[in-house]
C-alpha cells in the first residue's frame, strides 16, 4: 500500500446538468491532478437510458467508487439530489474527507451541504490547490 496513489471521487451534478458543464470541471481536475491521484469519474460509465435496472446500476457503481475513494471533490454549484446523497454517504457513513467548491455564500448554502462537506471553497482552482497542499 505504501506509495499507492490516493483516489478522489469527482462528485457533482450529471443528470440535471448540461453535459458539457458536467464534464468540463472533471476534465480540468483530472488534468491538474494526473499522476498524483487516481480520479474516479462517474461519467466514465456513460449510462444514457433511465430504465430502472440502469438507475440501480448507476447508483451502485457510484457508491462503490465512493467506498473506494480516499476523498471526494464535490461540485456544489447547484442543488442536486445525487450530489447531496453522495456527500452525505461519504461523510456521515464512511467518514471521508469531502472538499467542495461552490459559488454559494454560507447564508445561501444548504445546511446539509455545510454540515457534511469537510471544507467548502469558492471555486475549482482553490479546491484543487487545497488538495495539492494537504494531500500530496
């Protein structure tokens, strides 16, 4: 295990976000952290239909990624049921370190996201710098 790269799960809106917006920040995170971390991107699975068995697979694969991850990087740019549930699961049930970036002020943020994110920073670049500073 010594020397093994830490894993980061890239958590954020997919279903209720424009595909390019859902993909762009994840691509930027992967480019910046490549070689130092293993990035677990839920979009790599490319589920498109909304059949019940596919929905169950999507959730279970995401939960497995969260269990495998050492920490989460969360895009909290809008309210998202999936993002909130993944954040809660990782923080409350698994005790994971959760780093979010969000345009919301403290007063605008959901108390649930404030409570279950270990750290909330104002933008992606600041969150990536935080990860580099504390987890490299």
